[in-house]
C-alpha cells in the first residue's frame, strides 16, 4: 500500500517516584459515594447541552439552558460544583455552576477562547488553556496555560512558549501541573511547578504525545502517543 501510513495509539506510563517493583497486589474497588454523579453532553433536546445522571443511568436531568453550546464540563473534587466551557457565537468562555444546574456564573470574560478547565485537588483553583494574550479571538491556535481562583479571580499566565499548550492536569497533591506543548517541534508531555517554574519535557519522543494523566498516588504518569 504505497504512500499509506498507519498510526497506532498506545498508553505509556512514566515512573516519577518509583525506585523498584514491589509484589503485585489486588485491591477491592471502593463503594461509589452517594454524591457521585455522571455528567455528559447531549443533543437530545436540539442543541448541545450538559446533563447529569446517576451511575446506573437513572434520573437523567438537563443542567444547562444556554444560547450557545457546551463544549466541555468537569465536576469539582467534592462534586458540588461544575466548571464548563460555553461557546456563544464562536467565543468560548469558562462558566461555573452548582451541581444541580443553579447559580451559573461566568468566570472568564475575554474575546479569545478559554478551554480545558481542570479543578485543583482542593477545589480552590482552576487551570485552563487560553489565547487571551495572543489576539486570536475565539480560537486557541497558540494557547497557553493559565490558572485562576475557583471564582474567576486572580488569573495568572503560567506558560509563554506560544506553541500550542494543551491538556493541563493537576498532580494529586496539587504541587505540579502536566500539560502538552509543541515548543520542541512536536507535541510532547511537560511538567511544571504550580507557579509555572521548572518546565520540563518528560516524554521526549518523535511521536505525538497527548492527554497526560496521573495515577491516584502521583507516582506514575500516563499519556497517549502515536
């Protein structure tokens, strides 16, 4: 098949704090907390809106009733709040609401696009991607990593590479942030301190690497690669 190239995706684990391999163990999954809900996006009512349901699929409820479309949503660690991205006429901003859909508040107010909100483990801050200092209204073409308080105040820019940062992810202890960047020529997984210092390339691969995530104990990092 001349000219045809196949790409395979694989999940890779990086060791960040392990000094050796212990004896394998099996743990019993913990019961699902009573407050745990599943959030999903659906077009069932004619436009892209956010819904909530119980883990067994019951009690499905529509949470948003907006002029725009919901692009992304994530619950706070205590499941009391939901941060979501709302696209209104091509401009994406980050909003917050209670888990039952009440008290909707807009957190970002820029002509650029804000995407990929992620809650800190303590629920006090949100990391996100924005091009608000890049002038590309409505589009994240050279997005950077930002951080803000959960009420939308104290917005701070953490990266300054101008090379398409994306996929922010908090470490379980809240001390580090993973993200992807194209600053070295292709998309790689990076890590930095909470204040944006000590930014380092972890994956160092000629392939494309994205969607990094932490193990619950913070000792390993998973990501997708091609």
